[in-house]
C-alpha cells in the first residue's frame, strides 16, 4: 500500500493538532515514533474510564427516575475502553505508524 494515502494524511493532520489532544497531549508520540500498543491502550483506558464513569452517572439517574436497576458499574467503562481501543487500532494508529516508519527511514533512525 502507498504510505501517503489521503486517509492517512487526514488522520495525521488531525492528530498533529495539539488542541485536539487537550490534557492527553502527553500521550501523543513524536511524529517519527510508533503509536505503540501500550500507548493506544493507555489512551483508550483513560478515555473509556472518564466517559464511562460519566455515562454511569447518567444511567444511574435515569435508572432511578424509571425505577429500574442499573447494571454493573464496570460494564460501560469497559465497553467504551474496548470500543476506543478497537477504533484507534484500525484508524489513526496504523496511519500514524506508517508515517513514523516513513519518517524514520528518511532520517535513518
């Protein structure tokens, strides 16, 4: 496959913007570094936990209003973590890694 695909450029251009990372900017690797499994998982875990806990609060309030039991407090964060990891693993991480490999080859790293 060609390294400079339009999809790769779109993902990388978006991921290169500091403001899109917010407080998670420390998880973004340098352009020539791979987006590792551990980094992808850490990002997914942070986002999944944060938004999963917020979702749990909403589900708890809705459950109380409807007088319905609420499921496990771990289910929503775990599902979001898995979804974020899957999406990252098939979208921006491969695009980032193709660019990192290309830049590393060019610079002889």
